[in-house]
C-alpha cells in the first residue's frame, strides 16, 4: 500500500476531467480577445513581412457581425466541436511523450473516416519516427 490514498491513475483521471472541462463551452468574448495578437499562419511569412495578426487581417470595426466576429464564431464552434482527447493528452504528458506532426489519414468518399496520430519520446530520432509512420501506412494500405 502506498502512503497516499489515491493512485497515479486517479491523478491522471482527474487531470483529464479538468482538461476536458476547460474546453467545454469556451467564453466567446475570450476567444476573440485571444485572437487579437495571434498570427494567422497562412499569411505569416518572415521573408516578405506579410505576417498579420487576426486583428490586423480582419480589422474589428466594432460591428457584431463583421468579418472578425465571423471568424471568432467559427473558431468558437471548432473549439466546441473538438474531440475530447483530454485523457490521451494527459497520458502523453505523464508518459513523457510528445505528439508528432506526422499523421495518417484514411480517406473515405468525401471525408476522412479515420486518422491515426503518433506520439514519441523526445529523444526518438526523426528517421525512426518517420519509418514507423510510413510503415504503419504501408501495412494499412496492404489491407
């Protein structure tokens, strides 16, 4: 018996529960406030200085149905509709793993029907990561 009345699994479960709660019904105004100074990735380039924040790209004219608020609403909806991966995220962090950019998407007729995400220990060589992702993809393609 341990010195504490709870297990590591209890800690992970509570962390996952709280993590999920943070994404439930996000504050609409807060979403807009956090957008202001955030860079818009598709127009952010260092070479030509075209980088823009959401506030620069979509000037907030104070109108509640302007382009800024439209984007804010779409971001809010994406957060609300996001899959609850809290338990997965907490367990990755607790195990010292980090999500990998590479993923496998299995396409259906008009949209993906499955997606496989990978996570690795930080010291895993890139060649090994890539080999695993590609290897899984090859095996799936065989079937």
